[in-house]
């Protein structure tokens, strides 16, 4: 059975594809807008979306998790297993990209890449990134470490770290960057972070409870070292995200990661 | 309220403009500006966690990924036309 | 029934963004633009969810003294997950696009399907 060979009438049908697609889109949008009319007004306290679930998080969040940032307490303590799945999706995406971008036979493009790879001598880019990369790294670490006190956390801080690494690679070349991050280090970093996360939060999968005390004292709310496991988990997520972002960039621009 | 409406209007205009431009580079740059405005909208909706994540992940990383793919496609194009000349 | 339509401008924008992204996903012939359309579709859904969690006069969900009313933190957590997942899906799809371009030297979906038919797959 040939999947793509179209018979004559299917060809004729395919001519109406744009019309059908456009009417489908307009129909769906109109349907959504009609549904909208039944919604309550924006931002009222008594709206049905503000139910017991959010009240529970807001009222008990600080006492249960010790995190000032209710969102961080929610995603890394109450629903930590969900976030673990999210980190695993990032890791799986990187694995899939490694498989997809692997060139079976090194073609002319790859050799051209290797030739134009070095040396990088863009003086403007290099002096700007000399100033910026350090600041970006410190800011990324700050965002990760303060994830339970202020907006931010592992995902945003990790991608700031990844962006700093991407800037460094762009200005100084992959060879200099591979002294401190290469495929082996990336693999160890991400696997260790994911295993750490799994070891400390995987138990909730078996226990079936939404919140179990980790045994680490919660500390005084507002301190950097408080909120139990949230800070280590934020650091683990940040490592996974930073490594993934950097790896995906290097895979796309170089074709492989050494 | 007018600020919010202006930002939301910009979102719709940018989303339409992305698909009217022929050049892919223009589309990607407009999409990045769309993400920046969206992160301002998250701030107006009192969700700073989303704002910082959108600014870092969606604008930065997505934009960089689209750029690097365009660069790679361009390089493959150049190589292909070189092959045809020879 | 149409009483609150004037106030729900966030939701209306979200619906239109979803529609624009969906039409691009179905109608645009360029693969990269299809991906941007998918992302715009996603952000329309996120905007709708975030507007459901907003409370007028509420405060940012970070515990502070003397604040009585916080906004709903649940949609924020959901969207935070969604943004990261959509970026990894985009990266995966871009890898597929690069792979296709390497083989067929085109990003146009119509030419692509013609080439595939010609190849007899």
C-alpha cells in the first residue's frame, strides 16, 4: 500500500484543502469566542477557577513547604513528581536530537564546518562577552538559588546559564569551551541531577501522598537556606536545563557534541 | 487598561505579520519581539515567574534555536549551489 | 449572555492568537513558519489560562506581610511546565526540519511531498 501516491479524485479533493482549512479555523475560532460569552468577568474573587485547590496552596503553602514563593513551593514540593517528568522530557528531547542530527556519512557541510570553526577573532564580540559572560553566570546562579524566595527558579536560571555558555561558545569557539563543558561532563551532570531528583522525590510515586516531610528542617522562611528540599531540587533542575540548552545549541550548530 | 489593550493588540498584529513576511529571518525576529511583549503581559497578569521564564526560555532559547537552524539551512544552500556549479 | 465580553479582552486575544496560530499551522507551506505557528497557538492557550488565574486587586503569589489576597498560583505552575515543554518540542521539530532539508533541499511542504512521491516511498 503506497501511502503518498494520490489517485485522481484525491488530487481533486486536495485542491479544496486551503478552503476547508480556512473554514475549519474560522469555525473553531468562532466556537471559542461563543464559549467565551459564558465566562465570568476577568479578575473577580468569586470566579469558579479560584476554588479550594488554590486556597489550599496559598494558605498552607508557607507552613508545609517553607518557601515564600508559592509557585516554587507548588511545583517543587506538592507537585514535584510532575516537574521531574518535565526535566526528563528535556533530557529525552536532547537524546532524540542527538540521534536525528547524527550524520551517517560525513558530507561536505560537516567538513566545511570544521574548517570555518577556528579561530574566532571577532574583537568586538570577544570583549563584550568577556564582560558579559561572568555577569550572566552570576545572575543565573542568583536566580536559581533564590527560586524559593523570589520569582525565578531552576528553569529560568538554568536557561540564563545556558545562554551565557552559548555566548561564550559563539565568541571564543567550541574548542576553548570544551575545556570546561563537553559531552562527557554534560552527560554526567544531567544524569547525576536527574538521578538525584529521582532519588529524593521518586518516593511520592510509591507512597501516593501529595506531600511528605523530607526530614530536612524547613528553617526560617526568607532565609537562603530554608524550605527543605526545594533549593537542592532547584539546583538540580537548573543543571539539567543549562546542560540541555547548551547541548541543543551545540548540536544544531556543530552537528554533534564532542 | 489602555496599556494592556495596546500590548494585546501588538500581540495579534505581530502574530499576523509573522505569516505575511516572506523572509524567514524577518518572521523569526518578529516572533522574538512577540515573546518579549508576551513576557510584559505576564507581568501585568501578576505572574513574574512566568515573565522571567518566558523572557529567558521562549525568547532567548527559542529565538537562538530558530536562528541557528536558519544559519545551517543557509550554509547547506550555499554548499548545494556550489555542487551544482561544479 | 454577552454581558462580560467587553471585560474579557485577555481571553478574546487568546482565542484570536489560537486561531491565527492554527491557520498558520494548516495553511502556511513553510515548515519553519508552521513551527512558529505552533508556538503562537501554545502562547494563546497560556494567555487564556493565565487570565483565568488573575484576580483584580490581588498580589503576586509571594508571601509578604499584610497581604490579604493573592492571585491563583495554579495556572502559573501549569504554564511554567508548558513553556519549557513547548521549547523542547520546538527543538525536536527543528531537528526533524534540518534532517528533511539535508535530504530534499526544500522547506516547502508541497514540494516535499512531491519529492517523496517521486522517490516512491
